[in-house]
C-alpha cells in the first residue's frame, strides 16, 4: 500500500487531474493508524514525488509529428463494412490511429492476403481531427487517443504493401494474425468468434446480441482474457509438459519465457499483463524465506505496469481488473468462512461484483444484478469445459485435424445450446440496474459504502453490511427522481434530430427522434461505416447516463433515416411504452425496423396528427401537424408543442416553409415560443422570415452535424435570425444542449 498507492495516485494525477492525488489518502491514514516510523513516511514521500516527476516528464505532450509516408500496422486492427481501422507506427516510433476505406472487394482481399498486423505499407494520408464527444456520457475519441498514446488520426487516401515489418514485436503480431486466420478457417463459424476472443483476445467478430447478453448477465469477463484464463492455460501446459516427462525446472523456465509472448499474442490488455506479471513472479524459484506475499506481487505488478503505461490508470479494464484482484487478496478472512466450493464461488462473485460497482456505474452507468447467480453457473462451465475445449481443439486442428472435426461435431451443438441459454437468461427482468452515472457526492458515498460493506462482512455482520450497501444504492437510484423542473435535451446526433424531455421528478420521459444514417462529424462524401450506429453510440449512452431505461413515448416525426434509423437500436436497450408516428407512415420503409421491433416487444404504435395531444400535470403537449392522412414528405412531419406556464418549446421535425405558413395561420396563438427546434436542421427551405417573426423564439436550436455536406444551418437562415436579434445555437458547435425550466427561470447548459 505504501508504494503502490503513491504510484497509482501519481499516474492518475499526471495523466488526469491533480485531484486524483487524493488516492494516496488511504496509505496516509493506514500509516498514521499504525504509527509507522519516520523512514516509512520519508519513503512514501520520496516515492510520490519521484513517481509524479517521472510520469509528468514521460507524459509531457510533444508537438504533433509530420504525416508519415510509411507505417507499420500493430495488432489492434479490424476490418468491417469495407473499412480498415487500427493502430500503426511510423519509422520514428510515433503511434497513429489509421482508417482506410477499400475501393473495391478486390483491394480488400489483396490487403488481407498480404496481411496487415506486423506489415509495412507505403501511404498517402491526411490528418483528421477527432470530434469532441457528443455529450458527457459519450465516447471521447480525443481522450481515448491520448490514453492509447496516439499522435493523431490518419485517414489514408492510398496504401501500398511494402513487406513485413522487422523486429520481434512485428513477428509476434504476424503470428497472432496468422493464428486468428487459422481459427477462422478451421473452427466452425458458430464457435469461431468465441475461440478468437478466448485464445487471442480478438473480440471484434463477436455478435452484438451475444455481447449484450454477456453484459446483462455480468459475464463479459469470461470472454476477455484475464487471470482466470491465464491460470487455466498455465495449469494445462504445466500438467501436459510434466506428464511428458519434462523436468519441473525446465517447465518453469519454459513458462517464464512463454508468458510474455502469450501476453502479446493475446492483445496485451491490462488484465492479461496483470495476470502474466503475477504469474511470472509466482513461477520464480523460491527463496529461503519461501514465496513472497501475493499482495506484494500484486503491488509490484501494478507499479511495473503503470511505469510502462501510465495512461492505463484511466482505462476501465485496468481499474476493474486491479480493483477486483485487490478485493480478493484482502478478503482472505471472508473467503476462509466458505463451507463448500459452491459457497466459495458465491463469495468470490460477491466480492468482485461489489468491489467494481462504482467503476461500472461511472463508466457504463449500469451493473448486472443477475451476475451473482450467472457467475455461479457459467464460471465453472467456462473454466472446466469451454476454455479447455477451445485450447485442446486448437491444438488438434494442427496435430490431428480429423479428430478435431469429430470433436467439433460433439462440441458445437452443446456450445450452441449454452449460447441459447445465455440469451434466454439475459432477457429475464431485473437483470440490470441502471441508475445512471452518479454525481461526485453520490459516487463518494457509494465508495464509502463499499468499503464499509467489506469491513462489516469481515466482522461477520452480514445483515448490517447488506443494509448499508442497499440503502446507499437506493439513495443513488433515487437521485433523478428528486430533481424538480422540466429538462429538455437536444442530443448531438450529428446530421439528424433527437431530443429528450424529462418531466419534473422524472414523472415522465419523452424521446423525440433518434438520429440515424449520417454519423456525427462526417465530412463531405464521408459516410459512417455501417450506415448507422448513432442510436447505439450516442442516444443510448445519453439515456443510460441519466439513468433512463424506459421512455413513456417514443415520437418519430417522420421516416427519414436521420430522424428514425437509430430507433431500432435504441429499442434494443430502452423500453418504450408506446410509439407515436404520423398518419400514413406505418408502412414506410424508414419505419420497417422499428415497427418490427415494436411488434416483437408488444409495444403499441399509434398514428397521431394535428389536434391530438395529452397533459401531464400542468404540462400540455399538442400536435400541431400534420393535418392530412397521407404522408408526402417533410411538411407532414409531426410537430409537437410543449407548454408549462410561460415556458414553451416547439419541435418542428423537418417542417418547411409551406408547413410553417399553415402552422402560423392556425396556431398563431401558441406563438411566440421560448425554445424553437428549427425545421430541417436549418435548411434554406425552412425557417422562413414570416415564421421566424411569428415564432420569435427566445433561443433557436439547429440540430446539424459538424462539416455536414449540406451546409446546415444555411448562412441565409442564420443571418435571418441574427438580423431579427434572435439568438441561435447549433449542436454542431455546442454539442448536446440542455434547457432546465424551474420556478420561472430557464437555464441553458451544454452537456459535454
């Protein structure tokens, strides 16, 4: 503790914020309580100062290097939807994140035939600036690149093969790529992705539905190489080699030489290196005083890892891996109470799950409740059957392909049955607790409750421990339901629309549109890989970050892709009580996926139009358009008017000048408004002078993408608002924008 915590605090403070130096406090408190002598305090001070100086020097930002003409691909490379993405290094040792869109299927096949990881390519590229996160809960590309020690993003325009890269790391990368190719070729498709994840740590081929099921059940760690996998691998190799008659010392040396190579073959994630480093120390010959303490090995391994990669301290994988291991090491007295192997497995699951809960809520806004039972069932199955089976089958595909084929015929049906069981369990109700990201006070309270939980369990006061933890969790969960005022969020989905309304005290939640086809920050002619993903990558994290798992109404203004394509993705994670669409749009192609998802989930879909609406307390919602039963285009968008006292918001979808004129004529009494969501992203066909004058909004929101190909919002439109003296902002510049109305005051904030 006296060495590891100062190093950990120094790494976090130098790569993040100086406030993280507070992580050293437990070591200071422990030293004070134990009345440690002056040399211990001096050593702590020296380690803290030295570590902070070292990390600050190592992490000092350098000037961005020039664009290279040749790169060497690392092993973090993936190909999907005709786009190659991954990390590469130039001849000067600078690390880059590189993307390349293949011009044809033939070019893609040529790339893959030559090989990517561990190979050199001549390139012509341009720098690309990472987009800022869409909101505070969204993925931060810039921070991720910094944590990965990348100099920037290179978008390749041309790439030509230049041969294999020199050096042992490049050779190991080629081995890993070759091993992945061998698995894809020799393993049946239904188990190939799992074998790649378990053997070489490559999870890009895992089915998204499977990933979601693993996450809901809290068993994702079983498919990411960790201490469990490394331990099983060492056990199997050691037993096989010893039974072949190889001497113990030779086996030990062989494993010591093999493990670092395996860590690189497995992708080099923090949990892998943690397990490998501790295993290496345990494999060292015993001294006269016996083997060193496991907590000392753990601390030494963490210090070594941070000295190599201080940015790892900010990665969820590092935090959860070391936190779970730390909790297990220091819970020996709790584990000693186990009355059976099943009871011990239960205690291990509880210790790990409780320990990592604050980390899970901060990074992912939810934690699995079913993991306590799921791990009891699936950990033994994966430890005894699945992982050993994959290792043995891999070996047999090299030594005895015929026998491997016969064993696959037995194993695959059993594995598919297990997969169906996992998917079934994942859909059970109350599998996941999603309170959202706790604020700093709630997070500190949860951390304190976690520590107190372990102290009480160690003192054999289990009921009190559970009462403390459950009480604090209820407090954390209740936070959003204690917030007064109405909140309106305009979510930055790029070139598209999405808005979220939260009623006071979370009495209701309404989601309007979900974004779609064009990704945020897309440049002219550059469409996002796969054509969608905005619902999953932007809207769902925002909802979950705020602790929202269901919405009372999902309103889709019209079937255009940039408004509705993300809806099906959102509905996979967020429950909607009912869906509102415009008249005559039920069979529109743009709604096909969401209608199919609604049928499967039993969610009613209502066609609504002008004159309909509802009230919720003193808040009134009115649909002002469309008025026809036939859908013809943008002017038949659903237009929603929200009103509470002197606060009003108008959501116009893609309404254009013709629709605006009709709205003025019939609903002029509802104008002006406090907040206006400008029609059609600020297109010149919308926001006519007459409408701007009639609406006279206190502020206008343009929902548009950075550098979008359409030039939205159009300069003529922005100038129109400027000349009228009406303020207007764009999600392209501000990111997600939030308005809070409470006690007659309107507060605007940007959610980044």
